[in-house]
């Protein structure tokens, strides 16, 4: 395609006035041409891996009025959004939009192959007409009925592998949306599908006094100045409560009254600072169903090399997992981590009463994660702990530091939320008593959403002085705004990458990021295995009606941080004297990361900090006498597929600058779907091992996995394992999230809705959507996709329930540039904006305290479509008389 003008995109952050970024470039042809551009804005919307849509949703039925007559065929692994309604009816009219009708669609039927142990899960969402019950049935095995929106129900196949019929039925008077998904290991609560909100404890504040005094004097002073002292967190630092008259008696909502009260406290001369008692959140935006044993992230991390260098697996090193606690069943902790959990847990549950739901309100010595009393549970802390220290026991998966000691420190309670006051107390506890030893060598903080709080920085400084190494998740808001605790001094701030080592779409970035590690990205398939890149680890979920331990896939900087913590545990195992300063010096010198420049050390970047962590290099740097006969594989994990590479050549090379020759003795027999050619030689420092995929031996759409073992001799006999993934992929062409309405909306909402200025709609072609808007020519009639110059938010999504709104829970949604973090696009006369790229999915991101204004508010109702034009080819169904 020839460009007739320079393309320029002007982007302005909606929450930061004056932030302006210009991107310019020229295509071929005459850049000086004055011909008018045919396109004002165009781009592509990618679809999350495995995404499907109910073929007879309300939007489709409004166009065709014909229900699907036979079961809709689905692949073995998918996530699908659908619509059911026992009868037809109408939604009430919206401002500037007539009432819209919804059709009858009492049930949806699907056919799919299910393996033994595979789970089908359903999550329900109310529409504007209200909520109704749904029923999920798998070949006559009926589930419980869900009677409330956002509930989850599931059915696990206890029979043989084979073809099954899955049915979703409406059991109430109103239309409903739902999301259906599958996994071999049941995920229990697999997908986060609602817009989140940042919260703080209503009626509470953290107050630092200008002149610290004794406790009794402080309590008296606070009581006389509109504060009820609740707890002294540190000398001169108090958690206080608002008097009832201030917090609740003004007639304002409690949250607004709390903020007004805190603003008044900040003006007092005797108070150094007053901040809300912020609720922090586990940093996991999305989790996805996935086959177990897909641990691509360890290969990307170069963990196999580290394990050969540090065969003790971090033994003797204690990692504090400051999180939601750990799943505990009747037989103890999750069996894949039980043996590594510390027995010294006195005082390790710091969740205060307002967040606690473990049956023992307030702080205690039991850091067990009870799950959530309302909604879903992902057992976040258990997942993080498994990445650090899951056992190598031929069950499930292994952790990076598989022999290290886990110290669970519970600081997050109901819904993965907690307070800065609880975190402060926990940090002080982990740092150890004054004059004593710290309780952990490394502290993993896969949580965030806090502003800068001096008392927390002080606690981290004290812990660092005592030898504790702090690692924290960078956050999932896709912004460069600093997120705490990651952005504190003396903390290793971690960003997340996908299977290809690229910054994940949700990951925060900025000059405060120190290092990157695998966190996954469900919308991408960077490791070419046909599935979204998520991190699989230990968890728990409801199986056949009872809560049991299992493994699930999640994505987030929460998943990246424990990789870093675990690698530092391997380093501490080899060199116990290492502290924050020594490791930070290694990091800045390029000794811990993958070299991305011609001459390391490579410069620091805002996306990956000092670079992507290399566990092999890091462990080698910690050794006093590096090993010189260690064989490594590149790539460490081989992914072959019909959509990616059918063949690959694995380079086997002795690691390090002073490599010694080794002899390869044996290579294990490959499975029928994998061909391996013989080595050209058996002795040396470098070998090539060609592999290719035998598609005839694979079932379409199903991932197969094998581990090729190579036995070799140098100074001693060792074994190198190379995981191989093979798949005949059909997903890319079949991805479909339903007809998408692409909108350009005014950045400022009115009456609870954003005003839509221009609109187009697109259908999926070869697994993606392509859209375009044209310049407004000033002539009547004005087409829906004509856009005048101005500043806009670009969004896209489905209207599966035909209610004239897109992007509410249960529907696909894409926002530019990242869902949940909107930025303005400036459309200028005579200038085309081309190459816009977004990703659509049913999932929703988490929120950062640094950018709450850039996310939809609580009660977000969706983006409103333009009123249909009766003369246009595409007309939405109106209510019938």
C-alpha cells in the first residue's frame, strides 16, 4: 500500500493534562501530495487465544432471527461468551436511543471433545433486564443452578475421553449473558470478567505526627482532634478512625466523607501526613484455562541451566510469600509445596478484622487462605508460592527454587485485598526484632496498588539493612506511573514478559522498573504452542462439589515477581553473603540478564529495566568457581505447530566463557509425533539437534508434550532435559469474539455515558478484526463511520444481548491502547492514522492506585451505540409493538 501523506498519531493521556506524544512516519509515494486522505483512522483488533462466541446470541438473532438448529462445534480448549433468554422482550430506552428488543433463545447446545478430568465452567452475568438462573449440563450430568450474576458453576468429566454435548439453559424470566470455558485441570475460578475498582478502608486513615510523643499523649491528642486512635503502627505513626459524625453523619457516601475528613487532617500543623488506609490487591488481572505442565516460563528464564549449577534448589534459603496465604486441605498444605513450608508460623497472619474471612477475625498464627466468601477464589498466594518452591516430585510442576523454605505471610484477605497498615506490620515482622535476625532472606510482594507511604519505605529500609532482599510486582495497569511497593527504594521492581520475552500488554513500565521476568500474556502466543501465554502453578478449585488442590494458569506481574525471588534464592544458596547491594551491582553490570545489546552491560530500559532475568547467568554469577562443562539447550523449550514452526534445530552448547568439551552418550526415544535426526558428532562444545513435527500423529487442536533426555559426560555425568510441545493448531483462523462495534467516543462522559461520535462494525476474518473510519466530508447524509477532527477514546466490543451497550461484563471489549487504560487519540484534518493495534477479550484488567481515573468507574454501564439509521444496511432490532 502506498501512503500519500505522513501518518501521525497524537496521543494524550486522559488523566494527565498536557502529556503529548507524537509518532510520525511516511509511507511510500509522494509525501508532498495534497490529495485528500481516504481514511481518518484504521487498524486491527487481535482476538485472545481460544476465543469463541455463541453463534445465536441476541445481536446475531436481531439480524437473522434464526436460531441455530444443531449443536455448535467447539475445540477442546476455548473461552466462549453467549446469550440465553427464556422469552422475547424489550430493554427500556436509553438517552438518544430507542428501546431495543431481545429475542427468545431458551438454550444453547455445543458439541466438543472432553478428556477425563476436564472441566466445563460457566460464569453468569445479568443484563439490563435483570438476573435469572442458568443451568449447565454435560451429557445429562447436571450441575447446580446458579441464581446470582457473576456466580460460577462447573461440571468435570469423570468418564472416558470422547465427544460430549454441553448445554446452557435459561431458568428465569430475563435474558442473561454467560462465559463458558474449559480446562484439563479444573480452574475453579478461571477468568476475571468484571471491571475492578481501587478502594480504601472507609472511615480510616494512616496519620504520621510531626512530633512523635509517648503513646498516652498521642492517644489524647488524636482523640481531641477528630480522630479515634485504633493502633500505633510505628513510633509517631497511627491507624486512626473517623468519628461517626465525620465519616457517616454528613449525608455524604462513606467513601467521599472519608476523603473529606482526611483532607481536613492534612491541613493540621501537628500532622506530618494523613493518607487513606488503602486496600492493596493481588496483582493478577486475568487467569485462563490451560493444560497443566506447560511451563514455558522456566525455559525462557533459563532455569534448566540454573538447576544444573545449583542442584540443591535453594535449600537453606527462606522466601517470605507476603500474599493471601496458602491453600490448606484436610491433609495439610498443597501437596506440591507442603514439605517446603516453614513450621515456624507464629504470628504470620496479619490480615486485620475488616478484611479477614478465615473464621479467626484479626491477626493470628494461621496463614491459611480460606478463599473468598463472596465470588471466586484463585488462591493467589498458593500460585505464587508454587512458582518459588513447588517440589520436584513427579506431580504437577516444579518451582524454580524447589528446595527453598516458604514462609507464608498472610497480608491479603477477602477478594485479595488488604490494607497498608497490615502490610506495614508484616514488613516489620519479616525484618525481625530489633537487634535480632530477619525471619526470611527474601520477601516476595506480588501485590500493589498503594501510593508512596514513608512508613513502608522505612520498614523496607530497615529490613534491607538486616539482609532481607525485597522483590515486588510492578503492576498491571499498562502505565509508567510508579506503583508501590515495587517503586520503593531497596526493592527489585519486576515487569512481566510474554512467551517471546516481550513486555506483556498489561505490564507497568518506567524508569523505576529494575528487571523483567515471565508473567505471561493470555492474549499472545509468544512460545508458539497454540495457547495463550500464562504461568501454570499450584492452586485449588471446586472439583465434583468439593474444594481440592489443583493447578491453574494465571498472568500478571504477580507471576513474574516470584520467578525473580526464586532465582535470588538459588543465588543465596550458592553464596549466602549476597545482599541487596551485591545483587543490584550484579544486575547493573549485566551479570543477571539476557544480553540485548552488542556489548554488555546493556543500558537500562523503561520496559525491562536492566533486562530479562537469566537464571543460569545469575546462578553462575553467585558461584565462586563457575562450572565449565555444563551443556545447555537453545531454545530451552521447543514449540512446534502447524501454525508456527514445523521444525526446529536445537543448539546444544557448553555454557560459559571457558567451555570444556563433553561427550553425548544417549538421547531418549521421541514420541511418534516427533522426529529427531542423529547428531553429526558426539564430542565437542557445540552440537545441533534437528527436530520436526509429524502432523499425522497429532489430533487437531490438542497439545502434546514430551521431554527429551540427553545424557552427557564432562567432569561428571549429567542429564539435560528438553521439553517439546507439538500441536496441529487450528485456533488462529477460528478465533471469533462476535460482531464488534468500533466506537470513537468523547473523552468526557455525560449522564453516566460516553457520547459516541462515530461508529463502525466488523466481523472476524482469519482470527482478527480490521476497521476503518473515514473523514467527515461535511455533506449529508453523514455516515456512521465519518469522524470529524477532534480528541477521542477508541473502544470496541460486542453487544451480545442487543441492549445498545458494549463492553459490560460478559461481553468482549478492547480499549486503545490497553483495556482498562484508555488514552486519547487526536484525529486531525488531512492526516491518516493507520496501524492502530488492540486486543479484544472477555477478561478485564486490574487497577492501579496511580491511575484510577483512567479506568471505568464502579457502576460502569458500557459504551452506548449510536442510534440506528433506518436507511443503513445494518439496523439493530427495535422493540416490537
